[in-house]
């Protein structure tokens, strides 16, 4: 504990930039002056701070050259990105270029026999872009170098197997500043320069020396388009020329689908955390300056992050930047660049015709560390037209990646973008829908249940996106952005609400989500699960309590052990009780068991988590053919039916029939009640229960669905009479279809009576895994978003959240004050972690829902809390 306390004190001192003399006495006893200085340098290096941003006590004790030497060595040792922000200083003092930096890094990994997975994501992307070494190439290199005899004697030869030049695909934009790296003569000889390349290198060195003498060592700026194109690119790929550019605070960034992103590993490095945070919130309608304010980050750091994205090919500037020197003196452009420059100028002219002047480029030769201090473009306004946000969680991206739905590589790019970037903006939604339109649903029936679930989710997502894009918002603009719940939850609460409120007017949440968005229902237009209304067994019990009816249910706390089930959950003389077991964990598998043989399983399950038990079926018993034994009736069947809150009676019955057809593999089904063959009459009990639930929770204007567990009794009516006979499906032979199978295709019609129906679960949002239910919801979306119904929905959700909060406060350890603070939390934590951007909320993976501290029993009409029970004795007579 003492060590953790001092580590926390040291971290606070580094963040506060305190000199050694200002440290507390106990901390000075544990950390020497030299060690503290080294900690301070490493702290600054991991954040890519320039020498000018160091604390004063450090600048007094070390020179600029020594700092950059330590910075490059420490970053390389920790497998961090090349410090492009300080490329001029790094090249001047250490001669380390991106090419030499990454070849040395990879050679050290190979010599140390370390896995490729140790490279952080952004570093792996840069390595792949520059020298073309990805996972497969690294494995091939490992195999090749280890096969050499020298591997066991001296491993310094490894670097000879690495590329000596950047990839041919690496090119220079025409308006980036360039400068030559003054390498030793031996290094220049090894790269075999042509006469033209050598002359250009000498020319650039001479120009750099002249500019440094005229500008007091600040370095001059010469643009790539001023020199012969091919020789310049050759020098750049050989590491003898480096490039710089600047990004201003008023610039706007566009992020296309991620093409060459490497999904390797993430870490808690401060720069990587910031890169993910900015990447998940950046958009082409928000300036970097405003984004820095929303994220509560330093403007310099946000501009530096944008510069990294552009370097890695993950983003691009929204506006064409043309240097003033080139704009005013076009004769400076070398003839080999004229076509490219004219094309860029045409793009700038097209932008100016749309109403905004082309942005001029600031001094590109200035230090990139100062890029955030320069104004480049006028502000486009602080409040863009608001769109609709569709919030999803990481499970949806898993569906997209695991199903191999499309051979088109751009389909995977969209999936990777949704996972890593945590966002897909309206500008990319159109192309994403086009890829979803190409998904072949003919293969769905040849796949297993899990694969069908994945495909159903993807197809439902397509229809939801198309429907949401048709909705025109209050700002007279349509459009939808997809946002990842985990990425939004990691933002600071103030930032989260600022970003959402500024850019969106309605928020739809896919269902189910593993962990609800940390947004409060006070935010208008939220259609789906929130941390205040997270579906859980608590919500189901609350529904039963409001309706005054429901299946007998029992909520058991962790560690509860039973000797027998209560009488209401036990078998009867005429039926077998089937129980639904739902552990209090996210993504829990629902288990259906017989009451008589499940008590041991129950006691095992409650060791790990609370358990919600519902009596959902009473399977009737009948004599077997010989009349000797009682067996479960063969005429009985059960299934789940999912119905949205907004469904009409006709739509609810249609969903019921579709579910029964799929379950029974019949072509048509009919329902009877009191000898009347009519769906509305036969399913009246189901419809009455549906209406009661909607009215009890005031959900007629909200988005979500109920899950009904229904029990059916199959019947067959004799012609001319009402006598019930044994069920016998009536096959009808139809035509032979040789393309869909061999033999005859049989059409069957079945007739059922409704034995029982219970609501076993409810969910808010759009249930992508249930395509039939989702299609009904889609038809109601535009009407739901009308002004009147939206206001009714907002009021109903606020009332429901307040009432549900009181219910939890009286039946669980979660107090009202603690619950109100849940929406003002962040899932971002300090400390090592894998996949920080998909970190989950809630201890034990329960999604933030409170664990029960007492046993709660619902007898079908009333709720009772048993907080004084003795686990060593039976609670009820058997």
C-alpha cells in the first residue's frame, strides 16, 4: 500500500511539474534528485513534449540536444511512434529518421525473440506503411533469421534482412516542407545515390544551411513541389530527406474507413489513450480548437494527434492547403510537379466556389510542435446541424467481422473502423449501406444458429440505417452517425454530454448492449437502454409489480443455497414445472430446466452470481400408449415471441404467427379458442397481456420490445364436429423443385390453442438480432420521432426512471443518490489494461445493475422480500 501511495504521489508531482525541492519529505526519501529528473524526462517523452514544454528546472539542467537524444531512445525502447512532431530536431541532433527508427526497432524485436503482438496499434500501422512489415512478414523474417547458423553466435546480422528503403507506395504530398538529413559520408555511400540524387541532396543541405544562418537556427522551408519529383522521392525513401507539415487549430479533419489499420494491442500509454479519445470524437464539422475544448485537452496535443492521423494515412485535412509562397509565385513549382499542383489548385478553387475560401498554408518549415499556434482556416461555426446518433457496442462489430458476409475488402474496412475508430459518420454510412446491400442472404439457411443470428443483426442494421437516414431533424437536415458505446463511456461526463448535445438531437441504441450508455434520461430523445434504464431482472420484477401479474419468480442473491423450491415453483400432479434460469451477468446464457432436477444446478450457479428464476411452463402429463406411465404431452410446445412496444394488434399477431411457423416448420398456422378459428380470438390472452404491459409502463411512444414465452397446445378438428383428436399434420404434395432439394416439398398446416403466455424479459432500443420485430419497428420510426410523440416519450422515460429508481432503492442496496451519479461516471481508468477502449462498466461484469442483498419472491401477484431467512433451514414446507 505504501508503494502505491508513493507512486501516486510521484505521478501527481510529475503532472504538476514540481521541482525536486517542492516534493514531500517521504517522496524525497524514496526518489533521488537524479531519479526524479529522469522520471520527469520520461514523463515528457511519452507525451511527445518539445524541449520548450519541459519544466524550467529540467531545461536548466539539460541541453536541447541531450533531451532529444533521450526522447528518441526512450520512445524506441518502449515501441512508441516516431516523434514526427519534432522531426527537424531529431534529425539534426540524432540523425534518426523514420526509416532508421523502425528498422532498428524491428531488429531489436527479432533479436530479443519478442512477439509482433508487442507492437502497439499505431506503431504497427506506421511500420506497415513505411517498411511493409506486418504480422505475416514478421513471422517470415523470424523464421528466416533463426534458420541461420550465426543466430546462435551473433545476432547483429538481423538488420541486413530488413528493408533499406521505404516502400515505393510512400510518396510526398506537393506542399509538404522538405529538408535534407546531414548523414555521415559512409552512410551516404551505402545507399548508392545516382548523380541526380546526390546533387539534389547537396543542394538541399546547402539551402538548409543558408536558411539556418539567416533565421537564427530556426530552419527554412522549401516545399516538395519545388524540386525534381523522382530524385526527391528516391532520397525520401532512402531516409536522406524528411518532410514536415503543420495543422492549425481551425483545421477540420475527415476520417475515411480504415484501410491498413493493424488490430494488434492497445496500452495505457498517455499518447495512445489520447489518440483513441480524439479519433473517436473527431469529425469534419468540428475544428480542432473546438474539439480540444470539448475534450478538455491542450490545443497543441489535439493538433499533434491530428497530425499523427494524417501521417499514418488514417485521416486527411478537409480543406486543401496551398502555401502562400506557391499561390503567389507559381513559377517556383518544378515542371515534374505541375500536373499535381494544378489538380490541387483546382480542388481549392472548387472549395472556394462553394462558399469558403481555400485555406493558405502557414510556414511549413516551422517546428511542428508550434503547429497548434497558427491560424489556417476561418471557423465554420460552432454548432453544425444536428443528426441522429445510432449507438452500438463491440458485439455488433464482432458480428460484422465473424460472418465473412462479403468478399469485398472495403466491407472489412468499415467493420474495423466501427471497432477501432468507434464511429462511422454520415459521410461513410452511404457506402456502408451499399456494402450491406451486397450481403448474400441465400446462405443464411445453410449456417448454424449463431451465424444466422449474426447475419440477422447485419441485415436489420441495414434497414435501420436506411430508415434513420430518411428522418429530417429539427435543424432541417437528415443524417445518422454510428457511435460506439464503449468509446463514449470513456469520455469525461462533461465532454460526453457536450459532444452528444452539440452534434445530435436523437439517440437510438441497439439492443442488447453489453453495457448501457452512460447518458441520463434527462437528455431528450434517447431511444434505448441507458444507465438509468438498463434492462435486467430488476426491470422484469418491476414490470410484474406494476402489472400485478406475472409468472412466479424468485431472485436469489450470491451464495444463496436452497434445499427445495418454493411450492409455486414445484411440479403438480398433472404437470411438470419448467423454470427459466437467468444469471445476473451480461451476455448470460438463459437455461430452461425442470424444477424436480435442478436444485443442485441452482446452488452451483448462485456461487458465481445472483440468479433470477421464473416458472414459465407447466407441461401437462398424459398416459403413455400402454397406459402405464405418466409422460409429457406430445401435443405441447413452447417458444419465445418478441413484440415491439409500438406494435398494433395485427402486427403483434403476425409476429406471433411468424415465430410459430419458424418453430414448427409449418407453412401456415391457425389458433382456436372455444371452437372459434380466429387469430384475434385465439390469441386474446396474449394481446391483453401485451396491452397491460405497455400501459403499465407507458411505453406506447417508446422503442423497445417484450419477450413472451408462450405455451401452445396442438389440436386438430374433425370435419363436421368439434371433437379434439390427436395432432396429425396434414401434408400436401406440391411441385418438385430440383434447384432447392431432392424429392417432394411438403406443405403443412398446424392448429394450436394458446395454453399460457408470460413476459420473461423486456429491452429498450432496436433488437437487431430479431429481424421480424426490427422490421415492425422500422415502420414506426418516423412517426415516433414526430414532435408530439417525442415529447410524450421523453416525459414517460423520465417518469419511468424516477419510479424505477424508487423501486431499486426499496429492494436493492443501490441508493437513489448513487444511482443519480451513475450517468456522471467514466469507464476510463488509470493503469495497465488490454483494449482500454472496450473496457466494461460494472464490477463482475453485471453491467452496473445492483446485486440483490436479500431473496425476493413474486408469487404471481405480489412482491415479497425475505431478508431474515436462514440458509441452514428450509424457507417453505415441501
